[in-house]
C-alpha cells in the first residue's frame, strides 16, 4: 500500500452551496435534477479556475475549494453571486447560493483537505444567507481591502465552536438600497416627531398659558 501524501499549509477555504437544496430537489424529476446540477457546475467551475481556485470535491450541492490568495477567494465569491443573479433573471427555477470563506492552516492529504480551518469555513456557511458572501477575520486581515466592499458583522458564536469568531460580509447593491430606505425612514420619523412636538407646543400656548396670570395682567 502506497503511503498517503500529507502536508500542512495555510490556505483559504471556501464552501459554496445551494440554498434550499433539499426542498427544491424534492420537487424535481431526474432530468430536472441533472439540469440543476449542470447549471450549478457550468457557472461555478470556470469561475473557480479563473481565480486560481482548486476544487477539492463536491459534496451533494456543495463545493469545497481552496485558494492561495484570500483576495481571489472573495472576488471569486462576488463574481459567483453576480453570475447566479444574472442567471436567475431568466431562469424558470432560480438558483440561490451562499458562500463561506476562512483562512487557516489545513492538512493536505491525498488531494483532500482537513483540519480546523475547513471545519470553521463549514460553520460559517451555516450562518450565511442566500446571496451572501460571509468571511472570517482571518480572511479580512489577509485580503486586499481596497478591492472588496465589506460589512462588519461582529463577533458570532458558531455551532460546535468553543470561541466566538469575528465575521464580515461582502457589501452588495441591496445593502445600499436598504441603507437608503433606512435613511428615508429615519428622516420621516424625525419629521413626524418634530410635527408632534410643534403640535404640543401650539396646544400649550393656545390652551394652557392663557390661564396663568402672567398672561392676564
């Protein structure tokens, strides 16, 4: 038996999976199931290659990929989401994905990867939502921040992990829309509050102050 080739190195680990996969595939015929996976693969695989990502394996609906560059990993995630957004505009069955990324030391054994960095990336995947790219502080520290718009999510406790981990999310166009909506909502709330204060002041001046002698010499 040939001994297993094993080494340790620092890599950026990415998980990509389809949101709502179990519910979706339960409604598909075998032909539709094959078409779903063909679409998922045909969009994803060229993008991994473009950003020098190495596909370790596909587990059901999830890809496990490693990158030597944290920045490339995040940029690949951004282009993935953009590509699926474009696909979904004209698709009968939209494919929503989520992306989780973490950087750390992994054990490379027979073209597979193991270790805490892989487990952490998998846990981050569990808190990512549809259309999101969530990454750890380790990725944030190592990546080129001028190339990636991001939102700080704060410290998060992940299932099965002893210590909380600081997470970030790539900022999208929808975040800007949401920010504007919140700003408009806040403006109108302040406007309503000022209106109520003005009304109270008016009522005090017109109906209460006349009863005081100071206004009736």
